[in-house]
C-alpha cells in the first residue's frame, strides 16, 4: 500500500512559520506530489483501460459463440420441421392406402417371405 502524501502532511505536527522561501518550497513539493498523483492516476487509468479491453474481447467471443449456437439451432429447427412434414405426408399416404396394398411395400413383402 502506497502512503498518501496528504496523510504525511496532517501527521507532521504544527505548521512551521511560513516565510517566502517556505512557501516556494511548499509549492514545489505540492507540484511534485501532483505529478506523482497524475502518474499514479495515469497508471491506474491504463490498468483499468487494459482490463476493460480484455473484458470487451471476452464478451465479443461469447457473443460470437452465442450467434453460432443460434444459427445451429435455427438449422436444426428447420431440419426437424422438414422431417416432420415429410413424415406427416408419408403417414397421410399410408393412411390413404390402407384400403389397398401399398405398391412400394409389395416388393419388400415378397422378399421377406
């Protein structure tokens, strides 16, 4: 944990007499502390930015997988609809031909006997 420069000032005790040279020194010290704060802030900002970039990449990958799964499921659904429709047509044909022998089934029955 990095020490906070503001805490150091509050713990340093009673303020010394402020002469013009002390004020210039305080301003210089304050300027250095501000630069350190800015550098820390920029480092933290860069770290957060990199982390957000990696999260964005991960979310893009998940979104792509989701899109691929959706496309596969739609293909499967369409295939199942086609199979169901063809089975219904076959059932309709076979129920309509129950009254007589099925011409396609006749050669198969002959082979079985």
